[in-house]
C-alpha cells in the first residue's frame, strides 16, 4: 500500500500526536552536551514533546547509535521506538514501519514498542493489525491507560464509535486523569446522549465532583436506563405527583421520570428545589 506524504501525515495527526501534544516544528539540530545515550534520549524526548520532530528524529538516531555501540539493548529499543514515532509524525511511512518493527524485534516484551507499531498500523488504516498490537501492549502493561487510549483513537479513525467509547472507558478505568482520553471521549458521549434524547451537557456533568439535586435526578434516570415515557414500576402503579418546579428544569423528561419512579423525592412542602428563605 502506498501513501503520499501529505495523506500519510494527515492520517497520523488524526490518530493522535505523541503523548497527546501537538505544536510547531522548529528547525535546527540538537547540539548535545553529552554523548551518553540516556542524555541524548532525554533531549530527543523534549524535542518530540515540543513538536520539533526533525530534531527529535536526529536525537533518537544518535542515541540509538550510542546504545548499539555499548550493546545496551533496552536503550536501543527506546531509541528505535522514538525514531519510529518521530518518522510517523513527519510522514515517513517506510522509516516508521522499519524502526517500530525493529523495536518489537529487539524487545517483544516492550509495551511501548507494540503501542508504537500499533500507531503506525492505525495511520496506514490497518486497523486489525493495530488492534492486535494495542492488545499485546495491554497484556504487557495491564495498569497502563495508553494502549486502550490508542485503541480508542484507532476506532475513532475507523468510524467505530461504540468500540471507541468502550476502549476509552477502559483507559479511564486505569487512569481517570488521562486528559487526552477524556477529550477524545467527550464528543462521542455527547453524540450518544443527543441520540438518546439526553441533553448533550450530560457528558460534562458526569465528570463533576458535585451536582445539583436536579442533575442528580437526571443522572439516576439515565444511568438506570429509565424510559422517560414509561417510568413507573407497573402499568397500574398510582402516579406520583410531579412538583411544578420540575417543569422547565434541565433534563426535564429524565428528572420527571426519576421523580415518578420514586428515585428522588420532593421536599415535604411538595417542591423539588429547596425553598428560598
């Protein structure tokens, strides 16, 4: 399969940048103050995070040569992953494939190498191969959110939204603070909630540490899967009175369902919200 540089780079950017960061690409070269492979890798990592991909590529290559001369297989693997990802973000498909394949061959137990190769497969739309690599990485590092996050991004690119939501959810179970994953998941949830008649803002509310009483009622109804058109326990159950201040409230139909089901009760004076003194 052959891709032009422009098409290939566009696919890579959709798949996600390194560690969820983008940026400009300053030109120039790394002028190392040390020839240690560890220091060269650290400088290349910095260039990668800042978006200086040509500098990063040069730095990882130098680190790889140094690690190879020392016979340090672990650092050589790290350098090969770095070369592959930098090449991927520069749009060089051949270099990316060769370097990431080599990283996996150097250390088949490296989760980072499998994630990198999975990102390459995502970029060239080989989604089955990408999934296999991300799943291998998850087995190797079961506590890491990165493989599931990258799998979710592959599903997004493939247009499989339901699978993407499941993958992102797994990633957040491992790392609830994974920012790029939350950002990727939010629009998918908003789309799903809109289709179900739930206010799209619900995707943000469920992330908050505190909610209002009305928002809690909506959450109970949505998460329990109530049908807002038939919320009662039985068709012959006596209807529960719905307070007037539920009308016009945010998520009104779902809040009404929670009240009618008895999931949340009005105050003794019959109002849903606390009376203003």
